[in-house]
C-alpha cells in the first residue's frame, strides 16, 4: 500500500491512526542504513512515520545544503517497500515561520568534536528534531549510531526537556568493504572511495588496542597515512553520554570518532569501544 504523504500539521493529524507510532527522521536520499532504521521502528510500534526534510538550520556557510541529494520519488518507493504508513515531507516555509525567533541551543556538548568543526549545526539539528516530535507526536524515534554525537544530544535534549519520546539507537550499517553508509557516499569517485576506507580502517586499528592513548595513536597513524587525499578533521575518544574526551585510566564504554574530507565530500564514522 502506498504511504500517505503529509505536507503539514493538518495532513499529519488526518493520517495518524490508532496505536503506537515510531518516527524515523531523515533528510531523504534513503539507503540501506535508513531501511534498517525503518525496520527497527516497525519492530517496536504499530505505525511508522518517516520524515523527509533537508533542514537548512543545520547547514553552515559553505556546506552542501544546495547540492544535498534530493530523491523524493526514490525515497517514497523505499518507504512503500518497507511498509511505511506516513511520509512527512514539509516545505521549509511550513516548518519555519519567516519571523521565527526561538531555537534550541545544544550547550557545551554541542560545541565540541563535530560541533567545533560545524558551529551551530547541533542547534539546528535539535530545533528540527523537537519540532518533528511536536508535530508527529511519536511514542518513539529511531536514530542511527553513525551520527553518535547527534544521538547523544537528542537523548540529552529528551532528558533535559522532559520530552515524552523514547529514543532508540540503531547500529551503523556498512558496505561490504567497511565504508559506513551515508547519503554523501554518492559524491565519492572510485578513487575517493578507496581513500575514504581509511576511516573504517582507523576504527578497526584503534579497536585492536586496549589503552585509550594507544587507541588514538593507532587510529591516527592510519588516517595520517591517507593524507593529503584525506584531510583529517579529528580523531577523538570520548564519553558516549557527554562527548568529553576520556583520560587514562578509564573504564567503561567510549566512542572512537573520526571525521575528514575526501575531495569535496566530508564523512564521519565512529565505533563504540569498551575498556
């Protein structure tokens, strides 16, 4: 059955059925990673809503907002194949009033690691996620572990603001060669793709070590060997709840996060390690 395409709050109200609702927020250009999120949502709720909205608030100057892939008809087919009941695809003018003045701030947690490279990104992300929660009113929402800092900040927002939505994290989906699935992978040339594999190789090298300092050193060695084709933004080992860098001695889980630019394409990846 074709999903209902809702463009605004009124459409959403009409489309909402009885039973529990799971939301999968996306910016479109759906791939197998998104399918895994939809399937996780399907296993936990009676109805699944997928939002498709390229959020201008989370793109900074010089970033790829204008060329971010927009493949709505193909995305709709993915949703149809996965049994999604409702696709929420608003226009920017329906999401944001022209005189909008109030937005969320992500705090110190949103200014480190990825937030240090992309100032304001997480403010825009949290603002749109909270709006989606208010509009769709889901019981739960599913996000990918690949965007680990985003997932941690959404959990922090839900806790700090008492938002009645359960947050579910789903594992990163990878290509057979180890490259994490991303809508931006389509920008990579064959040569760029070979360079991009250094990100997942670095995570594997770090995961083979047992001491935080050696984890970072092993991962950095792999990434620096890929330079100058890979322009490294960061390689860090952080607390998964706060994204503060961990110090030795350390016990518990930590996120090894890497990011860099290959050609004109910026990619991120991470792995959760235990000490």
